[in-house]
C-alpha cells in the first residue's frame, strides 16, 4: 500500500474484536496469522468510511454473549449499508481475498501471505497448496478429527 494510514489503537482493537465475532477465531488465532495490522490497514484504505461506521455501531454491542450474537445478526448482517463490508471482512480473513463491498465481482489478493494465512485452511484442517507443506510422510498419518459443537 502506497498510502500509510494512522493506526488508532482503539479502532484496531475493535477491528480485532469484530473479526473474532465474524470468523469464530480467537484474538490469539487471528494474531497468529500475522495479518491483523495489515488487514486493518487494508480495510481502512479500501472502505474507510464504512469501516468507521461499522466499528461505531459495533461499539454499541451488548456485553451478554447471546444478546451480542443477536445484535450482530440483526444490526450488522442485515444492514443494507454495512452487510457488504461485513461479508468482505469475513472473506478477507477466510480466503485471503478482498471482495470490494461496492462491487463484489471485483476482487484483489492483498498479498501472497494473505492466501497462505487464510483461516479456511485451519477450518478445514488442511494446508494451502504450494505453501506450508506438511512435511515428508504426512500422507501416512490419518487426518485430525475434531468434534462439532452444536450451539
């Protein structure tokens, strides 16, 4: 990115919090991708006004987990103005690909690292093809099985 943006620590923390809510991954897991600051700056550069509006609305979320989930579903996921950005943020974290909120057919790969760090690989217990190889003999080990938690 050629243009540098000033990182507001409070906004960055809100971005991390909302990213955790939207992806289902913890702060630790998102930080482990090494993409937190980069993604925050990317979204700020490509959807700054909408991001500010989203974070301001998100700041009004209830503390109670169930009420917060309802708030996110009703206020963020159904907002004509904010839902495209919310979806773009989710796709950015999972796929490492930016879908322009104003034109979902326009996409960009923010960086080579974005693909490698996509949450989709962790979610499906796989590795990105051509990167992060599992190592010699990994094919001989059975896949990791996890249990599904029903909410």
